[in-house]
C-alpha cells in the first residue's frame, strides 16, 4: 500500500518553498527593494548522506540518523551535507545556499573560483570553503549595500557571515596576527590564508627570481598544494600558464617572510620587494620584445638543458612548454599589463644554431650579436677570390630570406665548394663569410643527414628551411659521400646525388660544401657550383696569420711577443690544431688566474705535436 505524505501545519513549516528543479532560471541581480522568491528558515541545517546499499542513499539529520523527506532541505536558508561512502569519515562536505538573492551575490563577488566555481542556479561550496574566507569582506560590503532596504535578505546575509566567522575564527586570528605583528609567524594549517587568489608571489627557480599569480589551492590535499599562473610565449602569442607548488609541512609556527624556509612567499612580504618588483618589470619588458623571430647571442652556460621532443612545438623560433612540469595553458593574452610583466617567464625557448637543438635561454642573459665584419678581410685568401665570394653571396643577402616557397625557381642557390685537407680553413672561411654579411652560419655534418636516401632528403630540406627561416648561410661539412662521382653502376649513390639536386632546385640561399677532393665531384653537382676554392696545407705565413687572428679574438688578454708567434707558426699545425692549442692554454690561464702567455702555448703545442706523432705511429705516447 502506498503511504500518503502527511500534511504540514502552517505553524511548523515555512510559508512556501519549491523544488530546486522548478525554480526560475532568471539570473538577473535583484534590486535593493525586491522581495525574495520564497521565504526560508533563517537557519543552518546539518545533514548526513550515507550509502544504504549499492543503489540507495540514506538521508538524516547530522545529530541523529532519522529518515526524512530530502525536499525539506529547501526550507532552510543554508544547509550543509556531509557525504559518507563506506568509511567513518565523510568523503567531502558541501554548503548549499538556497535564497536566490544570496546566490546571486556569491556569483557576483566570488565568480569562477578555482576548483569551485559559483553557479547561480546551484550554489554549493565545497569544504574547506576557502573562497568564503578570502571574499568575506567583499561579501559584507557589497551585500549590505545591496540589501540595505530588504530586511529578509539582510538576515540571510548575516547568517552567512556568522557562519564564516564561526568556521574561520582561528584562521582569521592567525592571519591577523601574522600580518600585524613584527614576528610574521604562522602555523602550517593557516598558511593558505596568506595567498588569496590574485596575490603576486615570489620564488627563486633555476637561480632566477620569479613572480606568479595565485590561482587557488587544491581542495583537501596534504601537503598543501597551491596552483599559480605565469605568462609564457610560443613565439607568436602570449599565454597564461599554470603550475603547482607544494609547501613542505612543518610543526609549530614559522616566519612567513623567510623565503629559505617556505620557498614561495607573497612578493609584498619580501624584504627587497621594491627592488625585486623593479627588476621583474624590466625583465618582463625584455621578454615582451622577444615575440617573433630574433637572432641573439648567448653563452654556453646561460641556457637550460634540451627540451623533451614530445613537449616541443614545430618551428625553430617558437617557445615550448617546459617538459618537466608541462604547465597547462589557461588563456591567451592579447597585451601584457603590469602584473603580466611581473609574471613573465624568465626563460624564452628557441633553437640553438650552435648545438642544433631546442633549448631554453635566460632572458636577462641574452645579448645582441656582435658581428666580426673584419674577419673575412683578414682571412688568408687571394683578393680576387674574396671579391668573387662577396659578389656571389651579396645577391642573396640583399634578397632577404633564402627560400622562395611560392615560385620554385631552379638554380637560385649560390653553392661554394671548399675542398682541401683537414684543418686547412674551409669551415673557418664559411664562418668569416657569414660574419662579414651579418648572417648566422647553420652547420650540419654529412652523418647527421642520414644514411637512407629518403631520410637524407627530408633532413636536408628541413635544414634548408631552417636556414631560410633565420636567413642563415648553410654549411654541409664533409659532403664527399653525396657529391663524389660519377658512378654508373652505383644506384644508391646516384640516388643521393639526385636527392641533393632536387633539394637545390627548391633552395635559393648560400650553401657551402666542404670535401677533401675536387677531382671526384659529380658532373651534375659541379654544374651547380658557382665557385670552387681549393685549399692546401697552411704555409708559414698562413699559420702566422691564423695564430694572430685567433689570439686577438681571445678575451682576457694575451701576453706574447711577435717573435714567439713566429716560433709557434714554424710548427706544422693545421687550423683546427692551432685552435685546440689555444683552447687548452686558455683553460690553464683560467685555472691559474693569469693571462695566456708563450709558455702555456708552447706547452700545449708540444703535447699536440706528441699526439700527432702518436697517431702517425712514430712514438708511444706517455703523458
């Protein structure tokens, strides 16, 4: 038999109430004099929800589990539901707000709070109710003004404010003592009160000062986990990204201003807040300028390790998400405001033409390129060959980018063939030409292009596109395996030659090819070469010039006389070996904190000579 629901007496029930499903969905803000949709009991009711079996739940008052009609919840202005599964402790707890004007106030003041956004049609706030603590003053100020002519809504607001005061009385006291006292100490349980949403916080990461904006805290997590946001770039637009920071638990109280203990503190509580803010703003403006394509110089130690290929984006100039933490994108920023500049990432990501990998560069350590325009003029090469090189290369430099993707014109590339023995200066000449025209040199070795024809072609096209994007000159080092010929019986070699010719048809930049033999060059490749420059073993005069040029470019100074230079030039070293000797002497001078002198160079030269003789099989080496 179906039981009938007993009628409620008017004295024991509210004037009227409706089910949540039947309430009006009009979310407009009520006026000051508007009456509430329905009258609620101005009380807070505590309710438990437990699992009775696999498909049913049991509802009851928190004081005693007595079954009742769940719709009776709607008769109270506020009610709190504890949700139990199978354990003795509630899995989570929610505060429900029934009066519509109060719900609208919460929406207008709190809005889309992190992990607990406020919706007008269904306001439920998950314990520990952080949003109510952070916005308690705004709720009181705006609410009193809005409801000053409505007694009923004012009572609802007073009920909510009393609940906030009772719930957070210990946290409010701890927060006020921390802010107002000189000690600035706070317990771990109340640490979150110092970080309301939007607070600019400071931390040091990778030896870089960084600022973040607080998004919120993860609900019911231990240790305390704070979510923060910062400004990043992908090379085309600015993004707001977020990452997490976990506070290490501690007992007792600690100084909230101690960055060494907490690792992350509000920026305004830092002892050098004004200086940090100024430096962060200056670095943020520099970060803002690096949107797009830029050529800059950096020291080998002023970068972070290579990026995870899975986290990188296509395109050499684009920045990449740090693969370790993989921060998520929140929104795209059209322009950067003051706080955005503070929160700018201290790292910009790009492609290193030296190491040929995607890496991150510290913004405040990036410097403008300094071109050595006299490098080519001092290079030991006949004047007539220098004039030809300048003439052929200048045509492409004036055109700008080195690739024409709209019209694939054949034989637009200017190809220089540099052939001769190891260490004769072939790569050095390519570097000097690029320096003279203020263009970077992108170098790839033959082994990097691949062993199969298709892999070789794909990698070569990628290298040409990359060089064209950066207006760089391209050098393929030790290209003998691809350009030697002819061979009518070697189909694989001919396929490599065909792939190189096909790539040259689509490239219109400057290309240097270095080989060891000129006579073995394939005829089809030779027809594409604009200028072939032979190299022989360095003469005494060339070696003297190499020694002088390399030592003049050394930072820190050199203490050596001309007669000592001539003595060093008498040794039969090639250009690469001379560079190695100078590098060894430089490291010795750094260790001893002195300038490079003849003794260091002579010692390094003797070791190099001994190594050469050992490789040739003349002596047994013993260091």
